[in-house]
């Protein structure tokens, strides 16, 4: 579809849709619309970040699906060989980026829980003996690579355990006026904050990051509380790491626009997750999802990439927060919006085992065979394949479509020159009948998703959805053009 014909497509629609497209094409610029999102403050420098393009990301990341693994809970053995043993299952699911939570020895001083937090690290250069050996991790990475999957390590650069091997150099740590080492946040009593005004510390950390790439051939890092570490350190580190691995991926646990211009490829879509929690748990209007998306579009650099998640190790499981069907509806949203979807281990079976603080500090093995679940694995597999087969679902082109019940339903269009997809999701537990506005509505056909029965009969622009129901419709633009 040419640019001229594409704008012709939009002109035939109402002014609402034209405005949506123009906002997507030309970001609002220096406006910082989201001043605070449950603690996600607008940072000084945000407006400058919007004026810059986002750092270009590897294609395998933009088109991929991230899978987070907590080795302690992933298998009964709770070790790295327990992860390696299931690589075929993960490959069959279709995920292509394995994020391995920290594998290093855990501090004992001021430890929380029976096992301790994996984010309280004693030695960055070692593998926790409970997890295995360096050779075990090398085997895991090699096995993933042999199956076409990438592996990223979890980097905790903001703090260490109180009994870290680095404590021999007190200058590496933040200190109070009396010279006492302090935690990075008062409530984080099990860790000590690192001091990035110290150039020796910076060199130590960058050398360590190179070590793991050189020794294990990992493909990048997920960086814990990245916004609490100076941005110029991340930029310094990335510049040196690219010389070791040019196709590196860097994921920031943050929602800070300046991090995406030079340091990171992708960050967390925390504001969207916070909004989704309000919609599904506290009856906020579904239209808040669109509002949040638009505010972030205005706030972040053009082309910024966000990780879309409804579940991770810091949250109660999605099936516990939203219910089984609500959790599936949340996943459909994350898989069909722009960005990169993430699955936390166990989501593919609808695991409800407790996670997050304080469960994070103990061992609670995933229950891989729960009762009375939809076929989550089949559905996720189908969605991953859909993203792999259709670039329209992995680019950054998205148009919100008006519908007759925006308090409960979100609807949007994903598109490129070959294909268009209409996504309709009921984010309430009550059935809904409605309609939406989209050009060539009758040409869209509902997709058959493996593991699910056919939905209610009917074609767009009308839709009929059960509570937490959803449909994805497809139209081939090239086939229509050929006619």
C-alpha cells in the first residue's frame, strides 16, 4: 500500500481516526503528559529525550517474545540443569529470548526469607553452588543457541549483598555522613548501595559485564532498577560492550525515557501494567489503556520499544490478580499491542503459585499441571507464531478504533502494507454487544486460535464478547488490492 493510498484509507474514516494516526506518526513532542504513575516520575531530561530517536534495537528483539525464568522455582531441582532440561519445551512454545534471573551466590548477612533474594549478590563472578557451575550455565546458553534462542542475564548493578566480596573496598559503596555504608533504599535492608561516582567501581562493573559475554556467549542483559544507576554509566558500559558483542540486547527495568536514546534497547511498560491493574482489579474504564498508551507515546523517544507484561517476579501471579479469564485477556492485550511481549515462567499453564515479595525469598516450585485452566500454552504458541508470520504485529503502527462501550472494551488496528488486524478485548467480567468503526469492516474475518472454540457468530463492525472475551480479525490488504 503506498503512502498516498494509505492516507486515502484514513481520510475515508472519521476525524477521530485521522487524529489517532497523526499522533502515532508525529509524536506530541515536548509535552510530558504523565507526571506520575504510581511512583514513575517524569524525569528531568524527558523533554530532550522525546526530541531524539530511540536507540535502534536488534531485529530478533523487535520480533521476539521474552520468557523470564527463575531457576530456583522453574524445576523441582531448582538449578540450571533443570532449565536446560526444558529447553525443548520452551522452543516448542516459540519464545526466542530467555531472561535468566540472577544466578550468583546470595548474601547471608541480613538475608530475607529462607533462601534469600536473588538480587542480593555476594560475587558477580561466581555461580551459586545451589544452581550449579559455570559449565552448567555455558551448557544452558549453548543449548538455547542451538535451538535458535537468545539468552540474557539479569544484572544487578545498583547494589550488592552486605557480605559481598566487594566490601573490601568501602569506596565502592554509598555512605552516610558518618561514613557508614547504606542501602540504596531504606526498606531494602538486605542490600548495600553501590557508588557510581567512583570511577574504579565503574571499571570493575564493565569488566565483569564483558567477562560473562566472553565466557558464556550470552546475548545481553536485563538491568535491575536501571533508573537508580546513572544514565551515563549505562551509556559508557554499552559503548564498551558493543565492541565485544555488536548484536547486544539491553533491557532496562525502568520507565525513564532518557535510557532509551543511547543506553538501552527496551524498557518496562510499567505505566501500562499499573493502568491494567486499575482496569481489571478496580473497575477503572478500559479507555484508560488508550490514554496511558498515548501519554507514553508523547513522553518517550520516537520508535521507543517497551516490554509488554502482565506478570513477572515482582507481582502476584496474573491469574490470582485478574482471575483465569482476566489473565488471558491481559495477555492478549500484551501480545497484540506494539512492543515485545514477555511471559513469566509458568504462565503457559496458568500457574498460580505465589510470587513476588516475600515469596521471592523462598522456594515455591511452579505447579506445571493445574486444574481447570484454558489451554494457555496452545494460545500463547499461536500468538507467538502470529507475530512471527505477520510483520504488521511487530512494527510500531497502531490505530485505536472507537467502539460503543469504551468503558469495558478496547479495540485497535495493527497494520502494514500487506495485512491488517483488528483486536477487540472485553476487559470486564460481563458480556458485551457492540460495534466499532473501521474501514472495510466486512472484509475482516475472525482468526481461529488453536485451543479455543469458535466465537459467537457475526462479522465486524458488530462484535459480541463474553466476559473477558476477545477476538482477533484479519484482512489481507494485498489480496484485496489484487482484486
